C-alpha cells in the first residue's frame, strides 16, 4: 500500500524529535528504508538557503559554533578558510 505525505510527515516529525528511525518504523509497521526516504524528501523540501551575518574574530581562543539541521560543530582557533570550507560542506548536506 502506498502512503502519501499526510501519513509520513508525523512519522518524520517523531524521528526529528529524537526517536530512533528503527523504533518509529517498527511502531508504525513500515520499512526503515521507506521512512529514511521520506525523511530525505521532506528535509529537502524544508531546506532553504539564507545568508546569515558572520563576524570573524582574530582574538586568541576565538570560538566558532555552526549549527545545521541539528548538527552542531564547535571550533576553537580555526583558520577562517577552514571555517568557510566547513560551512560550505555542511550547507550541502
């Protein structure tokens, strides 16, 4: 049986809320691969590109925090070129 967006959105929300993919899939009787496919599909639709203000500091011990889709990366004393490369890589996730 094919399920549509209305079926998958609440399941994806459960996973995004912290439940494991396996637990949600088992509880609802769906394949893990199908749930992962819908996670990717819905995540791609929600992703938007935004320009954010950035201020780089040259002080010793400067800390940079980057958060994308719930993934947080914290850097200390990172070279600006490295930070730019990392932000670009995270933006393509």
